[in-house]
C-alpha cells in the first residue's frame, strides 16, 4: 500500500466549480428520462464478503460503443455491481440501447448536463457502492475477472484506491493495441510531468470523493487529472497498483484530438498541479515524452 506524503486539505462536497465550456456543450441537449432497476426499488448493497462496487458510465451519442460497454459489465465474474449510466441527452439511438438493457442497469438518466465532468459528478452522487470507478462509453473491461481483481486488491491491501494497466486500442480494430498505459512506479514526480494513473482503471472508496469534492467543471479537458492530483497528492489517499490490464479504451477523446487540445490539456495540467500545491511548468511536462514513447514500443 502506498501514498504520496502531503498534508491533506478538506473540500466540501457540492456543485462543481465553473460552468460548461465549448468542449462540453455537446452534452447540452434537452430531454429527461430516468429508468433502471433502482426505479423499481431494486437496491443493491454491500455484504460482508462482497462490497458493492459502483461502475459509472458517462455517454453522449455513444450508440456505436455503449452496448459493448454494458455487456462487459454484465459479463463480470464479480457480481455485486451497480451500473449507473449518465447520458447527456443523446439523439443517436443511445436511449434505445439503454431501454434494451434496462433490466441490467441499476440506474440511468438521459438529460441535459454541463458536460462530461458534470455527468461524472451526477454519477458519483447517485452511487451507493463502497467503491466507485468510471467506465465511459468507449471503454470496456478487458476480461470477466477485471472487477474481481480490483475488489480483491482493495480488500487485501486496505488501500483507499487501486489502479491497474490500460490498453489503448484502435477503434476500427479492437485487437490492435496502440499503446499500453502502465504506471508501475507512481509518485508525485509522475504527476509533475503530467502522467497520472489510467483514469478508467482507478477505483477508490466512495468516501474519498466525499472528502475531496466533485470533479471541477471549469476545466475543459483535464478535470480527471486535477482529481487525481487532489486525491493522490493533496489528500494523500493510499493506493495499490495491479500489474494487469483491466480495461481497454478506444483511442480518441478530448485530450488526444490535435495540437490545440494538447496545448489546452498541458496548460490545465500545470494549473491543476499549481492549485493543489504541486509545482510544475511546461518544461517539466516535456519529461513525459519518453514515458509516452516507451508505452508505444513496449
């Protein structure tokens, strides 16, 4: 079990800071539909030997990938799982898929939101699990034992959080791994160079989010990085690493869509570190390039 030594602050739980930006406005579609097992009073809870895990999926117009995501959750060997899906008011058939799998989803809602990080905050607020993780619509579990390994390590280590390895794959050829995201030696230095644990593999106690507060909605791209700095550095939560691939993620997304996005994300990384008391700058961030190169050739 590990932690990054640092005096922890306390941030009150509440609404995210700031509002949506042009990177998140695509979610702002009118409609509200909410369904799932929980609306029929089917409530899951932790048991002595099987803690409840909340898997939160955020989606907007994700009809091409969402079914794969849902079925990967359904196929997990570990069965005390609640799946919460937050849709930003999709118009492409996403809600048809949600209705199709309504009996297998614990709660889903389709409504206007302020973007991906606002949607994540909604999911966390709805979560009843002892542990919480994010599995967005383009992501899916690598194999049926993924959640079991995550829960097993959380219980045996008594750590606040665990993270593992992530395969970034070609969306047109799911068998082609473009990059292996594997952080075996994590420290505050990794955060300073802009490298965080793979967010889709990160599962932590729900109490960690209750202490740290919500994702910052005034970040355009890097609110997940800011949350990692806040949890792992500012709040010094303990963590354990599992050296196995638990999640696969299709390449793409806001943080990997061109030079302009790279500039924005790097500025936000510097801001995230600065606002949480961890020094970095653009020159220090350049040190992550060898790490990324190694991920592509290893």
